[in-house]
C-alpha cells in the first residue's frame, strides 16, 4: 500500500520567498528541497489509494487564505519550520471526510507549517536556535487540496500528487 497524505502546496511566488531564506551548513541537519515544501493537512500512512481518493472527494470546505510566517520557528530540537495559519477549517474538513482512512487522525490540534529542515539523528537533535526567527511572510488563496503519495529514499521523500480536489467559495463548513 502507498504512503499517502493530504496537503496544500504554496504557489511559486511563495516558494521563491522560502527559497530565499539562508540555508547554512549545520552538522546533522538535512534541509528539505523546494519540491518538498507543502503543508500537510492529514497523514494517512499506508492506505488504499481508491479509499483515500473517494473519502477526499467528500471534503466540503471553503476557499481560504493561508498565511505564511511571520518568521521561522522550531519543533523541539529536530524540525525547523515556517508556521502557516488560516488552514484550520480546511484541515478539520479533511479529517472529517477521511477519518476512517489509514492511520487514525492525530489527536493533537492541527499546527500548519512548512518544514524547512530536519535533524538527521532523531535522538539528539540539532541546536536550531540560531535559525529561528528569520523573517518570512506571505499569503495565498487556497483553492484546492491534494492527495499525495510519498516515495521514501535515502535522500529523503519524493512526493507525487495523485489527485486534486477543488474547494468551493459556495460551500461552508457545518
């Protein structure tokens, strides 16, 4: 079974801003690449593609605005990221529609973010403090969500969008 997740992909101008951030050589830190920059709304793990696609087709959420920034942050000693706000309602709608697909939905609240780098050693982490607080901000209209298949390799993950579901300005969340 493929590893699947649902994501929002920033437009090229936002990716250009993120690409302009400093990426210093820090021992033990692996930087993500432009083709990996997305905001995960729901991770399924191993799941049937047809089941995930069918469930995602039932998502009912309005077009919204994603807000990147205002600066880089971290999750513990392992993940450097840029926060992304404005996607809570879409993430909730995705979880509502796909709750029975793959792994159970995360029990913690949704925290929108775009991952910039990860520590290679899960146990030790990396001192990310000098990388936190780099200013970066943008916003964009989110008009669709994507079902993505993750292909793991020794160089990191490669992502393939396998389906796109449009959001609608006419629909509202219940």
